[in-house]
C-alpha cells in the first residue's frame, strides 16, 4: 500500500511533462478562508518554513506540492539526468526551472514569490495557473497537496470586483475532481458553522466521503472556551473526521522557531487542553491520516484510472496516425498523394467515394441534378412564342412577299421567325455549362477525409493542386462552350421541315387545301358578279363623256387645268413664281382650288403602320404560330438531349481521363518536390504534442501495470 503514492507521483510527473489535464489524479486539495492557517498546516506537514508570508492574501496561484519520502541510500530517486547524485538530506525542484535543485528553502520561498509575481503581478492579483514543486525529504510522508488562494470577500489592490467569485470558481475547479480529497481548513477562533470551506466541500461532496476538516489556531481561542464539541463532531459532523492543529505564531516565525520545537509545543498543548483526544489531533496525526486516506483513495481510483488511460492511448494513436508518418521518400509520397487525389476526385464524380456526403448533393449527383432538373426545367419554361407578337409575324409575312400579294404563306417567313426563337435556347445552354464547371471546381473540397488530411499537412502542395485543377477546368471551358454554341448553330443552319416529328406541317397543309377548295367556288361566283357590274358601269360612263370630250381637250391644249369633272382649275401660266410650301413640286393636277395650295394624294408611309388583319391574314398568322411551336419543340428536345452529352464529353469525362496525368506533369518535378512537401507548422506541432502525450500515457500504463504485478492493489 505504501508504494501507491510514489506511483501517483510518477504519474503526476508524466502528465506534468505534457501538460495534460485529461487525467484527474488523486490528490489532496487544501482550501479555506484567507488567513485561516492553510500555509502553516502545509509547512507543518513538510517540516520546513518555505511558503511566502505576509498580511492579506499571500497565496495567489495554486501551488501543486508533491512530498516524496526519500531515504539516504535511495539511489534511484537521488540520481539526476546528468548522472550526478544528490547528497543533500532535503531538496526541492520546480517544474518551470527543470532540473535545478534547491537545497536552501529560503530560496524556494523567493522563487515562489518571483513566479507568482510573474503572472499575477505585484499588487494582490491572482492567477489560475499552478506552480508545481517537489520536495524530497526523509521527514515527510508521500503526499500530493494543492494549496489554493484563500477565500475573501472584499477586493484589494489590483483584485477585480468579483474576486470572491473568481476564487470560488478556482476552488471548484480542483475540488470537483472526483479523485481528490478535500482538506477544509477553518480557524478555531471563528464560528465553525459559517466555514466557507465546508460549504464548498458539501456542494461537490454531499455524502462527505472525501472531505476532512482541519481546525487551526486552537491556542488562540478566547479564555474559558475550547473546541471539544467541534473536534468531536457534535457541532457539524464530518465523515472522515475533524483534526485540530496548532500553528506557529507570527512571533515564532520571526524568531525562526524550529519546526521540531513547534511540534513539541503542539503536543504539550493538546495534552494539557484536550487530553482525551490528544492522540487523534496534531500535525503528525494529520500527516498520517492524510497519507492513509490518500492511499485508500488511490487504491479505489486506480482501476478507473487504468481504463481511462487505455482509452486515451487509443484516441492518441488514432490522432497520431491521422497526422501521417514522417516523410522519408518524398518523391514516392508525392505520387501517392497525386494518385489519391485523382482517384478521390473521379470517385466523387462517379458516386463511388468512401465517404459519401449525406447533407447535400455533390459531385456527379449534383451534375445530374443540373442536367435534368435545373437545365431541363429551364428549357421547358422557355415559351416557343415568347417575345413574338402577331404584328411581328404579320410583318415577317408581308416582308417575305415583297411587292407581290401572295396566294400562300411564304416559307421564308417561317424560317426567319423560328430561327429567332431557337436562338433563345443558347443562353440557358451556356448557363448549364457554367453550373457544371462551378460544381467541378467545388468538388476539390469533397475529395474524402484522407486526402483532405494530406492537403492540410502539406499546404503548398494543396495550393498547387488547386491551381492545376482550376487551370485545367478553365482550359476546358472554351471548347465546351463552343460545342454548345455549335449545337444551337447546327439547328439554325438547316430548318428541316421534313423532320419525321414535324407532323404539324402536313396537318396544316391538308387543312389549308380543304379550306382553299371551298373558297374557290365562292370566289368564282363572286368574280362573275363583279364582271357584270363593271360592264354596266363602263357603258354609263362612256355616254356621259361623249358630249364633253372635245371641250376638255381644247382647254387642255390651251394650258388650262381641269379636274376630273371638267371644271377649271388655276392656270399655271398666270404666275411665274412657284408656290411656297412642301407641295410646290407637286404636279398641277394635284393643286388645290383655293390659293394654289397642294393636296398630297400620296402621303408618307409610316415606319410602323397600323395593321388591320383580314381574316386570311389572321389565319396565316395562326398557321405560322402553329408551325413555330411544333418545330421549336423538336429543337428544344434536341438541345435538351445533346447539351448534357456535349458537357460530359468535352468537360467532365475529359477531366476524369486526364486529371492524374496533368497533375503528374505539372507537379512531379525534382526541383519542386522539397518545396511542395514542406509540412505545415501547425500539423508538425500537433504531431509532436500527440506523440509526447501518447508516450506519457504508455509510460503511465506501464507504471500501473507494475503496480498490478506487485499486488499493490
């Protein structure tokens, strides 16, 4: 049993080396109110005067104190790393000063003060960072103690307003460790029921299984009073017991009273004032009790500690393997990383990656969604007659006929209009190429956890791979866009009205033929009636004109102008000046009867004349619309089918087939291998930390295994 505490001290050394807080070792936590005598209790256990002294708060950083019992002939403990033996009976070592040995305990006190001031300042500030110290002596029992700052209420010096809460939180940090034993210190000249230390201890240890109370300053109680009721547990019972001690007074400290003398005076006082319980009180009894409690506590904690250490070993082994082994053959490692990346990239496209994304579509699945959902629905949403009005159709028909009225719908107007509509499919097709390109760029980040870890390990290689893939994708973008543009251009180059799916043209031709057959009969009858009416009208006009023809000709010869009814107009010869105005150049028959002003019988044709559709023109427009709609659907179907195929051939499959060779040609260069495989400082530091922690855990596991072999628990 006695060997358990040194084992814990070894474990503490192991974990102090790597600064691990993941293992909570058994230890004794000393806490109490400010000036309750905590430091004096610890000095009594050590048998040396080595802690800072003064008024107010003196302990301002947690002090982790390991007491190691060492014999004069114990060569294992006395042997140092440099091979020298320590010959002193007592000595101390700080964690922050490495292997430096302190044999002068006044120097130990000064070092504690310097280290405290370094982080906490010189004006009563506190810090949660601990100071670790080991004390080797033949007069101590094996213990691990933690001296915490005394609890206070009112801030002084540089202390913050919430100093009380800060110290309480610091105390909770240590006493919440289920492997700790709580030493609650209270001065005898205060009310034991108001002890802050006991209150905090009960918060974390309500059953009292790991709380021991210490009553200090028994010699400073008022005359006529004693602490018998408190020490016997009749005021507040404490399961592990209540032990009274007597500290050295400030006068004794100033006079440098020896610890041995102080212990004798303590024993004498207890025999005199508390003879019935003197054997169960005093500093020597407290040391033996703490040693016994700690050993039993260690015995109970070691099985769980062993399990915890084994779990951490497995975790750090996994972490260390994720960082990779040190690189020996860099050329081979570079080829392996390139191959892994290219395979992971292609697997992401094919959907065969080991780590399939479950939160969002990526890779080939997203490309499929772009083709059939995004692009497909966009094309289906393009209206065959969008942006095409009836006026546009009628204008195209009239422009296609030229100066001759047409008997049939001109085919060239259909071609012009349908090409205009087909061109609208080019923009969404190019947008589809852009979306696939963006997804393939984004896929670089979805190349699997293993490859991503390699990329984090070698940031320069990651950056270079990103550049190579980005440039390769950028190079493939122009030919892919050109092919998609050509697909639309091919459709525009030849309007195939004999397309097997263009049945609408045949249907419309039959309906027009049927309508023309019925119209021809009605047209012939109407034409016969019109001819008869015209002959009758011509006869009447001829009779009226016979009597006046000679007179009109005579007047015309004389230069006079007559209107169509034979009335005289103004004489051109009466004025040698041309008429002003826009109509001055109009021929004389177009002159007005009033003042010589002209009437424009041929007004200017407006750029956009008002068009009133006849029944036939309405029918022709409807025919064109039906033909455009039918043929547009054929072309849209072709584009919807061929555009994804072109993108897959010119972009996706090309990248899959050529990615690895492109990476090798761009990256595998002897002069650049060293630079590309420069490891990230962050990864290197984390690997070193993980390796040190793994080695510490393995040593701890070995130490606990030795305990099992020697049947210490």
